[in-house]
C-alpha cells in the first residue's frame, strides 16, 4: 500500500475522526425503505414429491385425527360447511380444505394512514416488524423493570423512525400499569398517535377485536376498511391441534371485517410436536390449514397469512430455546409449503433466551433470522430487542437488531449489473495503488454501515469510554427518539379527539378487573 493511501486511512483514525464520522451518519437523512423485494433465491430443502408428502400427511391429520375448535359457534360453522363434527372435534375432508385455502390471495397491500408507508405482503416481498407482548424492559439507563404504557408509546415512536421496521403498533410492550381489559384501547390509540406506518391490532378476545376495528374505522372510514387491509393480528393455535374460543371469537371479527389474519400455531418443538422435523411440520401445517380454511368460511377471499412461531425445548427443564437446528429445518420446510399453497407466510425473528446483551443473544437471534431470510419469509415479527424468551426487551439489543435487519435488507436486494461500467471506469482512472474513498461513485453508493458496532482500534475504543454494545445501542435509541420529535407524523385533530373519546367511553363500559 502506498504512503498516500496509508495517510488517507490512518489520519482519521488517530485524529478523533471516528466520532465525527459516526455523528455525521447519525445526522444524515434517514431512509425509510418500504417493502423489501428479494432478489435472492429461496433455500429449498425438499423436492416437489417431499412437499406433496407433507401436504398428504397434513390433510390426513385433518381428515382422520381432526382438530378441536373449542367454541360452539365455530364448530357449527364447520358442520354447515361440510365437515364432520363430534362435539368440538372437527374432521375436514381434504378437498374442502383445499378449496377454501385456494381462495386466499397470494399477495395484498397492508395499508398505512400515510400512503407512502403502505407495504406489500406476499410473493417476493418481505417486511419487518417490532417485538411485542413483553412485560419487562431493560431501559435506556440499563435498568430492568416492568413495562409501562409510557414505555409502550416510547417504542412506538422509536419504531416510527427506525428504518429497519416497516410496520408498527401492537403491544410493543405489555403496559403493566393498565388493567388488562383496557390495554388494547391504549395500544391502538397510541399506535395511531405515534406512527403513520401500518399497525397491528389485538386478537385476545371478541370485544377487544371489535374495539380495534372500530378505532381503525375512526381513522380510515368504513368504506376503506371494507376494501383494504389496514390492520393485522396474530392468532395462535394451541399445539397440538386446538383452536380455542378466545382466538376463534376474534378470528370471526377480523375475517368478517376483511382485515388480515396471521394464523400461527404456538409451537414448542418436542413438547407440543413430535421430535421429528417432517412430522412436526406436517402437524403444524395441519393446524395452520384448519385456521386458514376457517377464515375463508367466514369471508371468502379475506387476506390471511400462514404463520409459524417455533421454539425448541431445553429438555432438562422444559424452557423454550431459540435458534436450534431442528427448528431452523421446520422453518425452511414451512416456507416451502407456504409457496406450495400460494399463501404468504410469517415467522418471528430476533428472539433469544439470553438475559442480557451477550454473545448468545446475538447467536440466538441470528439463527432465528437466517432461516426466515433464506426461507423466503414475507412478514417477520420480533425484530427488536427480545431477550428472556419474550419476557423482556433490551433497548441496547433493539438497536443492534435494527442494524442487523438493515444489513439483511441490503443482502436481500442481491446484485445488479446497473452502473457496473461507471464503477469500473473509476478503477481505470485510479489505476494500481490508488484508493476509492474520494470518488463520487463511492460516496453515492456507500456500503452498509452498522451504526452500533464499534470497528475502531482498541485504543480508540478505550479512549471513548470502553462502551459496550448495550451502551452504544442505547445512545442510538436516544438519537432516534430525538429525531422523532422532528418527524412526528401529523394526525387530524378531529380523529385524535374521536380516538380519545372512544377510549374514555370504553374504559367506563369495560370492567377493569375483567379476565
């Protein structure tokens, strides 16, 4: 390397330029990507005959073993549709299931109140969303404590300006200072006030589902909601083979209102499924197909998504594990099956059983995200700070996760021959021994930069306070929250007042101690 190049590299390292460069990047305009369109091939484990075998086994489970719909109204809906019903056990002819699932759209738009934030679900599209439902938080001061409504709203604001996240809302944290029956009201109101990205609703009961729909109607209007998806919710089957009344009541509400349903068995591999990747996948597919088919009985053509949220089990204690190889195999095969049926699919991402921002927090998370990325997932949840097996969000890890997700979004775009000649022209002009740092093309096409990782020399790191990834991540979060105050999305004052009036009225009508 020439002395000129050495000087060009070493001077900023020794002159304190690292902090200046980092601040320049933090203060640069934030680019908010919408849908990521994958230009990478998906990873295919099974050949077509393998997919057909899984399909045959899954439909055989529904025909012969059956699945319980533990709700009188839902089981009777199945009876009228042509299934064999014995109490709550429903056995479904395979052609009935096939015909119902075939009515699900393979892609749909997930609308935001800001049209520029609307995203596409399905096909080669992939979107990323925040973690949700965790009752604890390691806050910006590094203190672990119970989450509050203010914390929930803070995360909604953060994810509004978090460029890694394309949809927002839902229980970004479980607000432990609000009575359980009232939490969904504050969650939906907070979502609409904090962000103009697409949002999620609550699936936890019929009345909560109706409240979410009615609050969305105040923002979008009835005609728009009958036509477009403006809200999604995740519905969990209790593996093995049970859809319970609470979920089914809410499913009927969302489906009848033409809002998207993410049908996702809650899976503990080896505890609620067989300890066999293909057998477990067949069971999960059966559970998902039953849920998907039910949505189409309620409203043919309503948007629905195949979901899987698999976790492993630590067989010495029964605790959930994350990133296990067996679970990764299930995710790859599940993605293939979703494409086989022509239905979008979702799973969860950067989750960990770690208790702090340590090495295993990163290992668990990356081993959860990679199968989703390579397996062609369309909608990835839990992309923000989850540790303790979904019992806590770490603000430091949230920032680190955001950087990793941004890196994956860059990876998914693949490669292009566009502008290759211009880049090679720089090489011809610079010649042997030169460098590309000062070239216009380099500045216009900067490689991905992780804003949380510290890549400086050890001495520089020590001089800067020897900050951990958690400390650097919290600093990133603070800077993004400051940015939010400059970019707070507007909301019509009349809509804001209508939402507040709805929340106040329903808090009076709904008993606070309801369980």
